[in-house]
């Protein structure tokens, strides 16, 4: 493909690592349960498209996220793939299940706000951090990479605006627990570029290294790509995205789809930023998954490329 034309912009990174969340964050919010074999094929196709990090599943209690109740059956089917396969672990029991299957990258899921901590974890922010402490410590002792997700960094459906210092405090706490990496979540998609810049400046001002920060934007108000560009301008090189724009959050009803991986790759390709992703192959994978879900992909790039092929 000769388009988009490559026109680099100054001050941006030369390469971005896409943290693909489609199989976990994308499918966890589906009404229908996707068969395990289809999920495994989804992960394989994503890996074959050039994505180097594919978040495979979540070891949460099936009662809370029934769409991912097959984690034990799924992970062995994909564990030999030559890509990083992070899994979400909510507590020590989840960590035990993940380690038993040989997982080498795990993630914990914290909140910047008290309301969402109670809704998602049935604990206060500080109580949830205390719960994560042994999880992170045991994972690090086992030589496992730990990512710390932080939800509601830019706004909360119950509390409204979230003060930047509050987000910085929880980020620092996650790093102090031993997390290797942070993912700043715009769970309900209300962030704007200035807010992104202000939070990143506050974090680096408190000694958080920019190479330990990833960003996770939802496109509720159409701001995900603009917010991503703002993050890139501040040196962020890890961006979460979901193939085909799948996903949301089962515990925040106002959360809509994630930033579509194809839309992200299209923008980065135009900026001359390397991702290693074969866009056509990725888009074909999203079309394939959309057929299994019996609805079109919400990704504009997927739709444009699919229309072009017809």
C-alpha cells in the first residue's frame, strides 16, 4: 500500500510498541461468549500480523467476567507463540493460576478513584494496593514482568474530574510495589490532549520514567488518537489498543470501545513511526473476528480497507 504518505513530525519516537488488548479487554465486554478455539485463533492471527505483545486473557473469577472463564483452557493453546502474552491477575489466587500455566507477564488492575475501586474490586484504593502488594512481590520473585493498570486516570462516571495529584500518588504507589510498567487508563474516554500532557508532565516531574508509562485510551468522544499523539509528543512509546476497536469495561457502563489498533497503525505509519505490524493482515483478522461476533468492526480503518477490497 502506498497510502498513507509518510510525513514525519518532529519530536516523536521512531518506534512504538503496541500492547494489543483485544483478546482480553476486547472480548471481556462481549454479550456472547466466544469459543475458546476462536479466541486462540484470534491470538495467533494477531501475533502473525506482527504484534509483539498480545494480552491473552484474565485469571479473574468466572463469576465476575464469564466471557474469560476459559483462561486455563486458552492459555496452553497460545503459550508457545513467539510473542509476549500478558495476563490479568486480580489477586494471589489469580497469580497462582497464571504461574501454574507458565505465564511470564502479568498485570494488576488498580483504580485512581474510590468509587471505581469499590465497584471493580470491592475495596478502597489503599486496600486494593495492599491486596496487590503480595501479588507483585511474588510475581517479581518468580522473575515475572508486572504491569500496573490504573483506571479512571482522566475522569470517573461517579466522581467526575479526577485531580492529577491523586493519579500521580497511585502511580507512584504501584511503582513502589515493584510494577515494571504502568498503563494510564482513560476508562470512560473523557481525556483531552492537554489533560494527557499535564498528567505525563506531573508523573515525570515526580520521577516516573517515561519509558515505564503506557497509555490506554477509549474513544468515547473521538479523542483517542489525539490523546495518543499528545502522549507520543511527551516521549511515551507504549500504546494500548484493541484490534477492530473491540471492548469497553464491564464495570463502567459509560465506557465504549478501545482505540482500534488499525486506526493507531494507520496514524503511526503516516508519521513514519515503526510498529512492525502488517496493517492489511491485522485488518483481515479484525474482519474475521467481527464475523464471529456477527457485527461489523467499529474501526474506521478496518471499514475503509474492507470497502476498498470490495
